[in-house]
């Protein structure tokens, strides 16, 4: 029985993780959750499961009174306090954005395994995270579909036999539009992903392909692979989740329906490929064709930028995240155009001060600076 603390329980990955827990009550136990501001959903979870620990951003005396057996955490330090508890085995980090970084650090220091869906944790501090994983002898299991796929394709093989990792990308909501056509796209259009059911932030990141740039950096840290051995290919069907090419030219691919619960199950029940009522099976008779195209770095410049940022390391990953977080937030509030997201990110990195070997506090400060700089750019525009 694995006891889970699920951070980001009310988001897309979080709710799908709850689906998986429901299907495997003999193997998975939900003992802690965080939901941000979605109190209604938190109440539903507390009513369904025997949850020992819960987090919400704002203090709520009614919650505390209604569920006396649950210990509640609130405010800025609440997630860190939860990550530092003893009564669980695995932290499922499904938080959105940079908020996922510090809880991961504290959970590792607390000797807890990590099931990671939060890209920003490794993009901001991959070197630090890997050092902590080694020091505290804990495991990190990837939930991102691309990395879960690569992980599966590597099972039973020698890392030295790998020629390259191939990360697939759907191309997002605007994959069929030219750069010229992007200037007039709307928020509603950007949120309409053709394949995956995801939250608003990650859907926008998919449209700009910033998420794919993040995934390249993630893959570098997860699999200890140099950037020149990590490629991205466009694959609009999202049937092939990613591939590993070996030195002899053979390629192993992981295929499946575009359902994140497949990846969540593998991370939480590893090494099992457990079947349940959630399992979706491909009908190859209905797959007319699978299409692949080379990555167009002119069309998607943020992927190339992420590779460059990753090769620099230092605090640039945190700055990239901060600039993207704030620019996407402005777009979601319809204060800037879709194409302005890229512009703000490039301007912020150009103005940033580079730190080669930042501390955890300096990483946090760099992220904060980037968000404030984007806000300043918008205020002055």
C-alpha cells in the first residue's frame, strides 16, 4: 500500500490521479491533498476518502470544524509543511507552475519518493533536484506522458546503448496556422486543444510549444542525456507518446490513447502495467495513418530557446519559467495577444542577470524577478 499526498488535486492531473486511486484501493491510499482555492472539490474528497492532511490557500474555519479528523494547512508555507510530514510514502506533484519546486525539495529531504507531473521543478532546479535525489536515496517517477513513455522504452536496456531520445509534440491548438495567422487568435481558440484534456495553463503552453521546450530540459535531467541527443518531432495524432532510438538504429516507441491516467498508473504502480475500468485500448483498425514532421524551430522558437536555456543551466531555467508564467497569465486575462507571450519571454531573458551556480533561494528570487519584469513590461506598454 502506497500512501499518497496529492498536491494540485483539483487540477487536470490531480483529478485523474484521484480516478486512478479509486480503481486501486488495495494498492493506493490518498492520505493528503492540496487544492488551492477549490474548496467545493476539497469537501468532496474529504467526504469520500479518509484524508489525514489537507491544504487550501486561505484559512477556512468551517472546514476545520466540519472535518475534525483532518489536519489542515493554509497559507504560503502550508505546502512545505505537508511535504515535511512523516505519514506518507509518495508525493504526487501535480501543481501548476513554479509552486511545485519547493515542496519537491522538502519531500526529497524528507526521504519521500516523488511522482512528478510538474515540469517546472526540473526546469528551474534540475541539478539541485538530482543532487538531492542521490543524497537522500529516493526515487523520482515521471508522470508527463512523454517522459513516462521514454522511461518505459528504456526498461531493460543499457543507457549507453541509446543514440537519442525522440519527444513527440502534437503542435497544440494552432499547429495548422502560420506565424502570420497567430496575431489574431483568441483565448477561446488557444484553449481548444485538439487531442488532450488539460488545464488552461498547460494548454496555452502547448500552443506556444513552451511545454515542449520544458520537456526537453526535463528529459536532460531525468535521463542524464545531453541536449544534442534529445530531438522533438511533430506528431499530430498523439498516439506515439515518445520514442528511444538505440545505437543499432532500432527505435522503441510507446503508443497509447491520449489519456494521462495511463501515465499516472504506471508511475504510481511501477513496475506493473495494471489494467482497470479506466484502461483505453487502441483499435489499430481505426487508425488510418500516423504522421510525423521535423520540428520547425522558426515556427516554434520557444523550443529552441529552451534548449539554449537548458545548456546554460544556472538560474536561466527559473527566469524562463517566471517569464512564461506571467506572460501566460496576462494572456489568460486577455491583457496581451497570443504572440506577445513569446516577445515578453525573449525580452525578459535578454535583461536577466545570469547566475551559474544558484542556491535554492536564488532560484526562487530569479523566478520572482522574471514575473515582476514581465509585469513591468506590460505596465509600460
